[in-house]
């Protein structure tokens, strides 16, 4: 199997690591990694690197994300999503659509967000959810995140709860279930996330994703074209890269993928003429 990237539409009910293992079997290689996970109940876009492409996954981790989500108002859970136990219920009587929309839209912008105590954030080297499941108190520090937009809000009144569908585009590291929790708390009724689908990562859309069974490998060059500059090099520079020598070449400032014979052979960073290697894909 050649090196490249796989864009997978993860189904609900399995972990992201399950998907990685499935792709390993289909691709016939152990060298498969991911550029950010989804919770088991969530669906949508996962980006996987295969073989040499695993060395480039770090360049995808910080890309912005987009989701279609549904939060339920009137009930709070200990995990801030539907997988947890309901720990509080409040009456939704008198809670009108205008107030719900305004409260949700007020989250757009730069803000501090405290992750769920059942998140994968580490506390003294231990994942928070492992501590929480053992009944230990977990205190996580808030982190600055950005919500660029919240759109397509649909509000559905049920018997004792309210479901709110919305699209959100946000910075990497944002917890959408924390949005549901915080909006519910601000409205005084509690809230949690009941549905989550990741629709895009950077410029990459779930519309272009496949199932594991229909595995499609996207060439490294095509993915690099979307996230960094491409710089074609000649044979002499290729030989320098191959032997890890210092490079002297004219290229754009920032991150560049070096292309030789139509293949990405390395990723470098150019900073005021100083070039440093970020990843080398040549195997000797």
C-alpha cells in the first residue's frame, strides 16, 4: 500500500482507534495514525495517515473544525453528553426561542472554555475521564478557544426538554459538548450534547470521505497542497535532503512541502531565509 491519507466518515458506536485498526487491516500496514479523534457516539470526518504520511499528521491537528450538533436543554449529565448519567433536570416552561438563540449566539468569538471532566485532557499524566470514572474530583483549567460561527439553528420543543440543532465552526481543541453544558447552565435549565457530526477539518469535507470498506488513498502531495506551500526541487537539492544536509533554496516563508519527481520528499520551514527540516519522507 502506498503512502497517503484516508478521509473516513466514521459511524457512531465505534472509537476512532477502532477505525484506525480497521484501516490497518484493509491497507495491510501497521503504519496508520489519526489527525484527531471523535467520541464513540459521534460521526463524521476522520483524517488518517498511512505509512510515510503519518509523519505529516501533526500539520493537520491544529486545523479548524466544523460540526453539526444537537444539544438537549432541560437535562444535565455528568459527562456533558448522552453517554453519561442524568444528574439534574429542570423545567423548560417559559423558555422561548429568542432567548435560546441569543444565548447560543453569544458564544461566538474568543472565549475561555473549561473541558468536561470526562474529557481526554490529562491531569498529572492521567486522562481526566479515567479519574472521573473512578469517582475522583477532576478540576481542569479553562482554555482559550474560538467559535467563528454558529448557524442553521433549529429548535424543537419536546414534552419536557428542548432539542437545539446547530452548525458550529471552531478552533481546534473546542469541546462542543461544553458548549451545550454552558448554554444550558446560562439558561438555568442544564444541557448536554446528544448528537455530533464533524463535517469538516480545515478545507477537507466529510462529503469527500469514504467508508473503511471503500478505502481511498489520497496522495500526500494533494493534501499538502491544501495546507502548505509546494516547492519543486531539483536533483541536487533532493540529494541534500536525502543525506540531511543544510539547505539553501528560494522558497516561500513558512511551511513548505518539497516535491521531487512529483512526490513530497520532505517538509521544511523557512523563517527569514533560515530553513529547518520538519519532516523527511525519504526512506533509505
